[in-house]
C-alpha cells in the first residue's frame, strides 16, 4: 500500500479527477473530503462489505422452495 | 441456448433474455450475465424470482420487487451511477431486491440498501447502493407480508 503523509487542507490526486483532501483531524478521527465525478461510487468500506456479505448470504441459502412459494403466494 | 441453473436444472434460455451486468455484482464481480428465472408451474408468475448467473450455475440469488414489501419504496441514486444502463423510463425500468432466506423463515429479509436496477429494453443491469439512510441491508418483512396477505384474502 502506498502511504503518503499529509497535513490539514493538503490533498492527494488519484488520476486526473479524484481529489482527496484532509479537512480536519480530531483525536483519532480524520475528516476527509472527496471530490470525484458522480459516476464514481464512493462508500464507507463497512457498507460495501455488508452488501457484499448480504449478496453472498442471499446466494448461499439452502432454500425450501415450497415454503418460499407459500409465503409469496 | 442451454444453461445450467441452480434450482431448475438445465434450462433452454432465449438469448434475448440475457441481462448484462457490466460491473458484475458485489462479491461476484466475475459473473456478468444473468437471467431472471421463476417457477411457473402453476401458470401464474410468482412474486419470487431468481437472478441466475450464466457463468456460474451455482449462483442464483432470490429476488423480489421491493414494492411488495415496501409500497412506498423510493430510493435516491445519483443519475450518473445509472448512466451505463442507458435511458431509464417507467416502462423499461425493473427494480429488484435480493432476499436472504435463513432456516427460520420468519427471519427472512430483503436488501433495500442495494437494489438491482435493470433496463429491460437494453437488457443491462447493475447493483447500486442507494443514498437513503433508512433503507436497511436486512429489512425483515415476514410479519408485514403475512399481514398484507391476510388483508388481501379477507377482502
């Protein structure tokens, strides 16, 4: 992983159109500003992982088709 | 074309029914082509369908229309995230949410946070994460569905 040291209000460019700025540092929390084209989705990683997990869970269930059919009848 | 499926054995699929997910779906990025399959043994189209991967026969995600369990479902998504699907209109848009079915059916849940959006004309789809903070990844709906069905039958 590339590690860069930045101060408040300093930025990092990723490619030509994604800018990450350090806005605030308070204790163990960092506020980060992200400037990116709207076509690029930006998520907190927890959400991303939860959805990935949810997809896997939905796909892996051993399902009793009749019970399900009955429920959605 | 003949495809192998998780729940329906080998199925003869009309190639025009293939839906292409350019980005795949989260957790299954390599699976990009899907078909929506359902059990129409009884003649009626059931409310539950399966998003069946064509690349991976074992991958089939149960899906429903979110409106069955949340009639006022109205997710907010940046237009740009759906740009790759072409022009979406009320006539060609299909919105589906995945359903997680645990052994205890009363704990069945739907993922309202990350619906599948499909352009039925162009057969293109994607999974998006919606901005609505009150839409849960695990939305439990068993009691509500039961109540709705009971209401319908009572009419």
